């Protein structure tokens, strides 16, 4: 069973992402965090296969900072990270990939696009 961590400060968006991933319900366990610090702690505990990570979050750590810190953790080196953001400029996407993301999705996106991205990043799902 794949472990997936959904990180977004908005509970409604976390719920929407969870609903979108219901097609994988028997193949993945979903976990949620509402801020960057909680996400890092939970990621260290569950060692997710995939992290869906909002870029713009209030608090000490934004999504880019969380992404960089996840990449620095040897136990999470193989974790796939998808950044989610309303920012769609080329430099925003470049910053996300430079931070270590495997994919960058611009909000709003369709549930089908999310599913396709997850299937691409976790081919053995």
C-alpha cells in the first residue's frame, strides 16, 4: 500500500484532493497535514511514496521550503513530490522544480489530471 501525504492549509482543498484519489482507495493510504512543520514531522514518521504539496501556505514554512527539506532527508530520497500552486509563471514552475519537485501542477486542475500525474509518478501503483 502506497503512502500519500496531502499538504494544504485549506481543509476543503485537502478533502477535494482526497476525493480525487478515491480511485486508488485500495492501493494507497492518505494522510493530511495543514502546514509545513506538521508535514515534515508526518513525512518523517510515515515515509510517504508521494507528497501533494501546496506552495503558498501561511506559517514558518511554505511549500518550496518543505520540498527542499524533504529532499535533504535521506530516508525520503525516493519520495515523489508534486507542488500545487495558483502561480503559473515560468519562473514559479522553475523554482518548484529547482526545489526538488517531480511535478508542478497549476490550480485549478482537473481530478483527471491529478490522477494521471499520480499514475505517472507511481507507475507500480
